[in-house]
């Protein structure tokens, strides 16, 4: 049985791991390589590194740490942040990243997805989507430049349409970040994720809202996502990896030993 | 121990390189037939598509060299698929591969609620092949949409939308569909076993 994946997310700014609340007020939580090593040793199934400033500053991620991470960890990891061209993606993959994750640049120029898939294969190309539930309109809206609150921008896309668009262009995996839940630890947006899951023919990763172990059980059982991404609960030691995996297993969810 | 990672120009070599370094081996990355022939171990990595990878091997004039190797050879992921006879992964018909292990690579079956690519950690039944010495129902990390069916050349078996070969072997040629370089301690054990094989 394919295991459900637990994916600690490390937001990176200026070479350090940071965490904000609803994408704001970032505080430093530690250095990249020691944190990555610790999560791998504790049983994380995969890691994601987001350079949260990159897209909004219109520059690519500072890459020197990518190969330092690749040297020491023996689980897969993805790098996200401002990857705007095939050449930038090639550099990051050549340094040992397993996947690249693209968000705002794909919204600006959707053909980028096709170019990356043609060059590196579908398995390398993850699309991150920041989705905001607009309570007034009752619709899920896609946002870009969410790394910088002064530039965060609503796009023309509704989430369900953008999901179909990126799959049609060859995306190998989708990380759906539900912005309303991000950093507040009230649980994943199971309703939205289940709706997207039903329409999504590639692996789907839940992001935003993990606060306690039951939230992981809910999102795997009720939204049937392939992986669950979380940051602060791991950085702050609110959830211990081994306890999380034990409880998921007890709830009947397939988890790697 | 001299180990060459074949530089197919289309694969991401860094993670395989780093994985062997963690075991105390410094791989040589090369597309030089002489260097490849003289190595004690040869690793054929692979990411991307079979068509692009085989085109690259032909351009580099490495097909005969690889087919003629007698030392232990390990193909990883697409590298494993390239050891078989034919791959269906092409826009215009089948792609002829190296043909050192019998078999044909096909796209995995579709199944409800099981998205492709098959991406993530899957528990794998391994045989008593020395590549899996010391491992019992290991977990390996897979990323692929095409696979080798189960056959007499399977040395490990896994299940997703269908049963498929987690690994195949014939004589000195071995291939693993999973990524041992990204499969934690179980994967590292496979690489260590590969270094310690006697054949």
C-alpha cells in the first residue's frame, strides 16, 4: 500500500527557516540544514522548502543551501520560490532537489508548466496553489505573491479551474494551500480539499491549518489527500513526528514504518 | 571501490552521487566508454522520459558499451526501465531500450482514487536476491507512471494500481524502480548491498 505522506514545510528567508501567521509577521525558527536533518531522522516522508520572499522580490531562491540539504538527507525534497524559467529549475534540480514547486510564476505565465514538464518530466513539477475562501462571494479564489503581504494579489482564477488548467499542462502534483487556515492551527480545509480531490487526477497535498494530530487524521480520512504539509506544529514541537505516525496508524491510515 | 555514475545528460545525478558519498564511496560521473568499462560498479540513473534518455545514450555512443558490461550494473528508476527491451513511454510508438533484462515497460493501469504518477513511499516485497540482504518488507520511495510487469526477472514486487516489479535482475544487471538514494535507511541498505555484491 502506498503510504500517506507527512511533509514538514520549511519557509526560508535569508537562509533561515521562518514561520508567520497567515503569511505575515515572520519569526526565525532555525537554520535550514540542522532542521532538515532532524525532520528526516524523525521520520518525515518528504520536505518542502519555500523561499517565501523569492516570487514577490522577483528573484530566484538563494540556492547554496539546496546542495547542502541534498548532501545530508536521504528523503525526497522539493524547492519552491520564484522559479521562473527552465534554466533556474535546472540549477536547482542539478544541486539535488527532487522536485521544483512553482506558484506565482505559473500564474503569470502558465506555459512555464509545459516547458518544465517537457524538460524534466512530470514527476519533477509540483504546482503550489494559494486558495482563499471569499465568504462574501462563497467562492475559492487563487492568489499570487503571497510571500509579501504588500503585494499579495487576487488573480482571475477560481481554484477549481486553475487546478484543471495546471493538470492539463502536465503538473505532476498539486499542493493546495488554504490561506484562511494558514498558521492558525484550526484544521485543514477538509471540505475544499475533498472537492478538489474529486477533480484531481494527480497527487494532492493538503497545506494550511494543521494544529493537532486529529487534523491529520481528518484530512487523510475525509479528503483522501496523498500528503499533508505542516510547518509550525513541527517547528514549535506541538506535534511529535513519531506520536503523529503512531496515531495515524492506529486510525487505520497507511503510514511508513 | 571504483563506481561510475553514467552521465546520461538528462538525469539528476546529484542525489545518487551524494547517497554513495554518505556510504564512503566517491563516484566518478562519466560518459566515457573506457571509464565505464573499467569501473567495478556502474550505476545508470534516470529521470525524464525513456525516449530522451535512449536518444542521449545513442548520441553518446554508449549503447554497446553498456550492453557489454560484466561488472554489477544498477539501473535506477528510468535507468531500470532502460535495461529492459522496450518502453511504451513515447509519443510515437515504442522505444527500443538496452535489452539486457527481458521485459517491456508499460504505462500503469488507471484506477479510481489512485492518482498517477505513483508518487511516495510504498512497502515492497523483496526476494532473497543479495541486493535486498537484511531487508524485510522495506519501504521505498517511488515516482513513476510506467512500470515493468511482474515476471520471472522480478526480484522485488510492489502494488499500486496493479502489481509491478519493484526491481528486476538478470546476471550482473539489476534495476530498481524506486529511488534508493531517497529511500531513507532501507534505500541506503540497497546501495550498500550493491557495493558488497560478489559476482
